[in-house]
């Protein structure tokens, strides 16, 4: 047993931020015990730290997967709409997809922070939601290209911003995820504090 072995402090802090306060000590304690007793002695410090970080990201992913899936589906749906029903006036589509994306990111952040009581949980949820959504959106766009790759489809893609926008825009949404996560997190943590007083 490696009692002195400690996982990365930032990963433990991240885990505490995303957990409900009632679960914080028990989950981090159980994870630390497994890290010290089972993982570190067998895998060594680097691989044990990687295992711990993977466990922490597993908690983050589980908390954000619903919102990330909805965010990615909204992106993929907009991409499909632009390809299958081309238009020259993108104002309504852009407005709806923007408001939907903002709402999903703010909601994910707000609920995460309200649950944990930590405003940092909102930021983490915003980034995780946008990251999961980006992966789903890029996968969806790739599947659409595999199915429909005729000249009319490529003309619709060019008219709606091109392949660069289809594949880069979801990745760029991580920054708005961070910013909206901060605001949603502050609101969620404030509501949690108000309800507990």
C-alpha cells in the first residue's frame, strides 16, 4: 500500500467541484483508497495518475452527456437541414440554432452548479457539454457526407458556409461553452446558496 501516493491535486479539486457536497468525501475517499491500495502499487505513479484523471473525467462526462448529446444533435440537425433543405436566407435558422445552443449550455451549467454548489461546476459543465456536442456534431456531419456526397449536397454545403464551418464551428463552441458555463455556474451556485439559507 502506498499511503504517501497522491493523485494530481487539480484532478481531485475538479472531482470535488462536480460532486454534490453530500457525496464529496465518500467518493473522493473511495477513489483515493483504490488509487493508493490497488492502482498505484501495480501501475506506478504515471499510469496511476492517468487512471485517476480518467476516473475524474468519467464523472464529468456522465454529468454532461445528456446536455452534450442534445447540443451535438442540435448542431447535426442544423447541418442536415442546411444540406437537405437548402436556402439563401439563413437568418431564422441561425437565430434558432444560436438561441438553442445558448440555452443548452446555460442550462447544463446552471444545473451542474446548483447540484454541486460550486460555480466552477458550471464552467466545467459548459466546456464538457460543448466538447461532447462537438464530437457528436462532427460525427454527424461526417455520416451525412458519407451518405450524401453528390454535387447538389456540396453546393448546399458551400452555400451554408463550407466544410470548414461544418467541422471547425463545433470545436470553436468550447469557448462559448466556457463563457456561458461561468455565467450559468454563477447563477446555479447562487440559487443553491439562497435555497440553503
